[in-house]
C-alpha cells in the first residue's frame, strides 16, 4: 500500500495528475 505521506506529497506536487490516482486509490480502499 502507498504511504499517506507520499500520497499527500504527490497531491501537493501535482493535483491534476493525482486526481485520477486518488480516485483509484479511494475506490480500491472503499472496496
């Protein structure tokens, strides 16, 4: 699993690029 620290850094660095990634991780986590 991806560390939350890396996750937030990625979001801060490039919100547009990580939008889809965030959705994928979110869906995977919910499921």
